[in-house]
C-alpha cells in the first residue's frame, strides 16, 4: 500500500485527500439520533484504528520509537489538532456545511498572521490585501447567520483554521516532527473529549456505520493522503488544491440533503476563497523567484 501511494503524484494525493475531507459535513448531517459528542467519539475511534494501522505498516517494530521521537512538539500539536477535530464536529452540527467549509479556508490568513507574530515572517502587500478581503467575507457571512445556533457553530468553526495554523507553525519550528504520530495523539484527544461530554456512547447501527465512514475513510484516508502528498508538493499548491474541500463540501450537502446556503453566505465564501487564491498566488510567485 505504501509503495503504491509513494508512486502517485503528490498533487493527486492531496486532491484525493481534499475530496475525502469534503464529505465530512454530509456525513455529520446524516446521523440519526446521535449527539455531537457521540459522533465525535465514534468518528475518532475509527480514525485511531486506521492511523494505528498506517503506523504499524510504516514503522513496524519502530512504531513506539517514532511516537517518542515526535516529543513535546508532537504532543502539543496533537492536542491542538484534537481540539480542531472537536470543533469541526461541533460546527457541522450547529451551522451549515457551507459556513464551516468557507471558514476553514481562512487558515491561510491565520498562517500569515501567526507567521508574522511568532516566526517574524514579513507580510507582503498582497498578503495584507488578502487578509482584509477575508475579514470582509467573514463579516458578510456571519452577518447573515443571526440565529443563536448558527452563530455558535460559526464561532466554534474558527477553532479549525486557528488550530491548523498553530499546527503548521509547530511543524515549521520543529521540521523533524512526523505528522502521522501526531495525528494519533489528536485522535485520542478528540475521542476523550467526545467520551467526556457524552451521557452514553452507545448509538444505532446506522450511526455506527456513518462513524466508520467518517473516521476510516473521510478523515482517516483524507489526512493520510494529504500527509504523504504534501511531502512532494509545493506548500502553496497544497493550499490551492485544498480549496476543493470548500467547493465540494457544500455541493454534496446541496445534492444529497438539500441544504441551500443563504445568498450572502455564498457571497462571503466567494470573497474568502478569492482572498485565499490571492495569498497563494503571492506564495507561488515567491517560490518561483527562489527557484
């Protein structure tokens, strides 16, 4: 399996990973009777299984050594990503798929801001314009979500781009950190959060199957594909390909569960995606100058 994946183009793997992640909203919205914490618990339970399997296949007897080598950065990164996993389920449960997917794309903006604050990376004029555009898009989007339920989901959705940005900062600061053991820690943290807030963890067979799809295929294979593909793909190109998730997520929700996002959400989302494209155009230009 590993040898086959390694032979595939990195950009194709990232695209497949983004496609896998795009089904997250549809799956969460399709649960029947399960609370968001039960969904989180079982989703991460199956996620842990596939990540563990991947680690065993990859490292064999050195699996515990690989986890140990990730050290404190891996532990902190795993806890941060675990909070992001939890925020994702909460957001999908309490707001629209379109809102959540568009808000996720602000991760490029948070990366630029955090990079400037913590890594002293300069913010170019293009990056500054993209930040202003993204903020404008968010104001338009959030202004159209006046119900308390949707607003709470929108606010919590920001944990995902923020935790992703923090995670990338940790990886940049400690480039030796292996992302896969870190994902195992994240899965355990999120599963524990789901267990902690669940009154009971038993759910229907229908919902167990959906949790299996979510944990094993949607985020399990999704993150593995992206992790392997990103090693062979320019970081700027990874970001652009990941926009596939923002486009396909609301499309699946519209196609299968008839979820129609408000007009202003689409306008705000389009502005956010334009801001992200502008940001990565700037990054691609820099990459070409260095090469």
